[in-house]
C-alpha cells in the first residue's frame, strides 16, 4: 500500500471516529453502575445490551460528547446535567473520554487507567465469562513494584512482578518466569490493572489448571526508551528494538538476580498483546535459544521462513501460541497450521465476540498460562 493510500485510509478512520452520533434513544432501560466507577458514583452506567450512559454536570458548557468508538451527542437538562447514551459496545474493556466544548477530559465518575497514550477513563462491558478474572476466596498472590537501574538507558526503570501465593512460603523453591508485554500507547500498568493478571493466575493456580510461575510486566514503548552509551543506536538507526536491548541486558539479569527463578530457556516464556506480541516475535527470533514458550495475542504470527532462519528456535521452542478476537483478522489459525507443518508445536486461539481489546487478551493469557511450563 502506498503512503498516500495509507494516509487517506488513516484520515478516513479518524473521520469515522470523530463523526457525531445522536444519543441512543432506543437503549433498554436496565442500566447499572459500572465496575470501573469511583466509589459511590452512579455514572457511567451500562445496560444489558452493552450500551453506555454517561452523565456530567457542566452548566456553562455549550457542547458535550462521549468519545467511545465515535462521538455521541449529550443533552443538557434544566440543572446543567448532560446525559448521553452510546450504541451497544463489544464486551470487554474500552478506553473513552468526554469532549467538553472541544476539549477532551476524563469522565470524573471513573477511576483512571493508562491507555491510548494518556491517563483517562475506562469502562467494562460485562460478558458471560467474566468469572475467570474475578477476585475470589483463593490463595492470593501479590503484584509487587520493582525499581531497578538500567545500564542501557542510564536511568531508573519500573516494572510490576506477579508472585504466586506460595512464593514466600517456599523460600528454597525456584519458579519459571513469563515476560508479559503491553500494547501500543499503554504501559506496565496495563496487564496488572486492565488485564487482571493477578486474579487470572490466582484462580488458575487454585484450580490446578496452571503451575505457579512469576510474571514480569515492564514498559516497552520503544520510541520512549532512550538508549545510552555503548547501547545507543547509530545515528539515524531505527529504535524499534530498544526494548529488546533493555530486556536482554537489564530486565532478565535483574529478575534472575532479585527473584528465585530458573535461568534456562525451558523455564522462560515471553508473550505480549498487539505491539507487545510483535515485540515478542522479533525478540524470540533474534534470541532463538532464550524462550521456550512464545505468545502473541493479537500480535500476528511467525512465519515458517522466519523460524527456520532463526538457528536453534525449532529445538528450543516448546510452544508458539497465537490468538486474536473473532472480530480481528490476524491469520493466527493459518499461522499455527504452517508452523506445525515444519515441526514447531503451535496453537491458535480465537476469542469469540471480541475485537482488539482487553477481553481478547485476558482470555488469551488464561489459555496460554494453562499450556506453559508443564
């Protein structure tokens, strides 16, 4: 596709997102406060069809819109309270914002999440299979914050680490480790917060569907990672693989020093969603004897040619997992079939009824976690 065609398509997509949509007057009136609301807040609300209703008190405003897959007009009552309702949304978690007289702002009714390159609002459209990421009365693991010095960036960095419940109770036991990456315009908070990684793992381990392992969630937005000194790229070189440099030279050595983890490839996995899935593929191919388990969630697929060109990967890889939402087109089924034909164990997974969003990726982690380190 030419740059001109790509730019035209991007402009069209942006115009569609910015298109003004009337408030949904046909919505079923069984709205309930959402899971993401701040304590005591009634709005935003979601109904049984997945429509979202938002309220905002702004007496002096002349125009207020909900920006959620399009811009929905809100109407003001005599008390200066604006109300608007969207069309039904796909199940799962969605970022959104409110546009007040042309200025974007978070919805003050929700807690904040980092996504779409900003701290802002998010809303959960309930699904029939939410149980697997709910907090339950099972042994609880912990998600700890870890600050560490990065030689590659000559700065302090920050990550989250999931530790299974038994980690502190078995001081002599070592654990496998999964390096789990977020998507574009997100950060290390994503898997810990929107992804509900801790809850997913606690429930799987309690049900004996997954073995206990550690999960490391770090920041991987390459263009914001500035390599220094001997690690700095040549002038004009691309920085797509800046995170790879930090992962291999800082993160993995830090984890293997600070936590009780095995240090061989058979006990090491990497996975990621969207951009993080692409990073996982590139890093695994560039370091073909480092990861036995590879997961790409809405992150495309590995080609047989790429795998065969990465010396040692076929012998090291115990599983290549590729997933997507049923409303996406990532070619994961065909990709897995192609890898299996060359002798690489590959599994594809389709998240029914979801697109490029967090419920696809929660489901993907749930499935992937049951297949690794066994």
